[in-house]
C-alpha cells in the first residue's frame, strides 16, 4: 500500500515502477492518514510505503496503528525532512527503511524488495518455530512416559528428577508424599465370552485408558511400565493451611482409589484385574522403591487369587524351605519318558497340591514351580529330545516362570507341557523304533515272568547278540538288561499300588529270591515293596 499526500509522487510510485515484474501487487493507495488506516484494515497489505507529514493524521500515528494491528507488516517511511526525531521514532517502531525525498524509483523498489525478503525470512522462522512446537507437542506424551518409566526404575538422582520434570512440564512437588500402584488385568485362564488369552495386550491398554479417565481429578501420574502394566504414582501435597496427612491416611486413600478403579474396570470390561500398592514415601527418589514394592505385591495374586488389591508387606525375614520329593520325581519322570499322559497329570496335581497350593508367598510358589520345571527339562534333556520339539510353544514360559501370575495359569501351563511331551514321546515311538527292537520288546512283555536274557533273544531272532545290544541301546537309550529290570520294577510298582501281594508280585516277575527282589525294588524306587504295600493299605 502506498500512502502519500503529494498526488504526483503517489501516482508516479504506483504506476511507473514495474511492480508486477517482481510479483508485487499494489492493493491500495491513500493521500491522508485517516484513509490509510481504513484501507490498511480492509486490504491488509504486507508492506506500506508511508509519508510522514500528512494532513489530519501524520504517518507516525498511522505507523503505530499498523504495528499494533499486524506486527509482521513492514513499513518504509518516505520523508522530506532529515529530522532526528522522525528517525528515532522509526527505530522505535522497527521501520524497515527510512527514505528521503526525492527518492528515485529504483531506490523505492529496492527498499520494497528488501522488505519482502525480510517478511519471507520471518515467516520461515515463525513456521519453523511453530513446526518445532507442534512436533514437541506431538512427542511430549511419549517423552513424559519415558521420564516416568526411568523415574520409577530409579535411574534419576534428586536434581535430575527436578530438572527433567520441569523441562517436560510435569509438576512434581518436592514436599509431597508419594505412593505407587501397579494395576494389571488378570490372566484369562477360564473361558471368557468377550476375550481370549491373546487379547491380554488389548486389556492392558484398556486398563491404562480407564485409569486415566477415572482418576482424571485425582493428584497422580499414570503411565505404562515395560511390561505393559498400568502404573499410578499418587501424590499428596499439603495445602497452605492444611496439615500433612499421616502415611497411613494417605495409603488408605490410595487403597480406596485403587479398589474403585478395579471395580470400574471389571464393570466395563467384564473381566477382572488386580493391583499391588507400594509403601508411602516422602522423597521423590523413593518413588522407585514404592514401585518395586507395588510390583512385588502384585505378584502375590498367585497366592491370593484374582480381583484383589494387595498391599506391600515386608517379608525380608521370611525363609523359604522347599523339600524335594525324590520318589514322586522318579515316578513322574517315568510317566513322561513312557508317554503316560494320565499318570503324569495325576502326579502334577499331587505336586501342586503338596508344594504350591499350600505356599504362603509368591516366592514359595515360584521356587516350587522352578523345581518342577527343572525336572521336566532334565527329563527331556536326558532322553536327548530337542527342547523345542518336545515342549513346543510351552517352552517360552520356562524362560520366564514369573510370568505365570496365578496358580490356575501355572496348572494349565503344566498340563499343556505334559500333553506336548507325551504326544511327542508317543509320536516318536511309533516312527523311530526299529522292527527288531519292537520284536525284542514284545518278547520281554510276553516273557516278563521268566529270566530272559540278551543271548536267548538273539538266538530266537537269529541275530548276533552284540549287534542287537548296540542297536537296542541306540534306539532305546539303555542296555537290554537295564531295560528288562526297569520294566519289571515299573510293573512291580503298578501291581503293588493296585493291591497285589509282595510275594505274588515277585513270582509274577520271575524273581524267586524275595530278598533280591526287594533289594532291586528299593534301589529303583527308594522305598521297599512292603512300604508301598502298607501305604496302599492305609489309603
């Protein structure tokens, strides 16, 4: 826009300078200050050529209006007076150029082109700043979550917590009490009409969203930890006239909020969740300790069941005693090695009832499950079976047993593992046994009550005894003699457990010397035949 009270000069600048060649458009002209302000507000030009001395309203007043209305607009003063006061005011208004009349057309054009370039630079800078602010706003939630995760993991010192929280616009008062809750959906071990076990990630995300909505007006910070559980850091800041509450009162309020949250989650999602609550702390670095407490408390649902809020309890003085059950281990190993699924499941149930159901803490549960898992791995390893083939998808939990968060989930995993091992064993048997081996085993079964040996079998099959011995050990994993003894002892255990007399059992298996039979039996099973018989009679 051109503002000049000398019409000849106004028309010269408007018409005799090649504005269009430089992609500049003259959107308005005015010969007085009052019209200039009206036209500026209507046309909103980017650059204004402005005479200073004009009737009614001078150029300085017009310039002040322009600067207030559009700070990005550029003003070029045209003045016939080299007056210091005018120049000083121009500097205060950040005028782009101060031209003295009579300025030539080239000089005016150059001043306008320079003003345009400054506008472009400022727009680019402003755009970049807005873009940075936009990107910052987009990434801020993720940056805040990373801060929270590192905070509860104990990675920051006190000064870092303060500095980083301020940088990320997080309010963490240094005079507050803090307590952490860790909430997580319960594993889907029972049939659920809405969700399957594969939907656990969806449920974790839902828990996070419900917590943020339900606790929107409660002083807390909510985020997910590395396992996807919802972490809630509650804070208690005393007001100016309010006395600080006791740790007990604050913890009780955290319990109420957490209990109501689980209730809302169950109402909306039609499945349960559990939570652990850590101890209250009065220092920001102590929040990591409260988080560990809450995480540990949450693991106790394996003992107490689902749909529960578990407070942290200090059990550092508690000792865990686990007694190995050698006989049960031997019988279970035999059931697995021979692919007897039902017998193995019954033994698993007995183990769980004896060592897991009676456990008082999650650590006791973990230690006992670890022992049982180790036995399963030893059986597979001893037989030379590939772990992945023998255990299948159940192998994943062997590497993270603590992920088994409930007793029922542990039971179902063990059942599945036993099913897979037995299916593998039975499938392998049907495919890999040599025809001769099948005949040898068949002869043993047919003559189990006789004193049968390798040479007798070899002569009946018309095969070299040495070759048969090597072949049998390659296929079965033990010598022919050891197989016969093991087979007889397994039948002895079965028959005695079913109520058969000790003498009758020995005779049926070809043992004429009862004391030798008892010696072999005890060496195999760790108990005497009479003890097994008496135990059966007592039950």
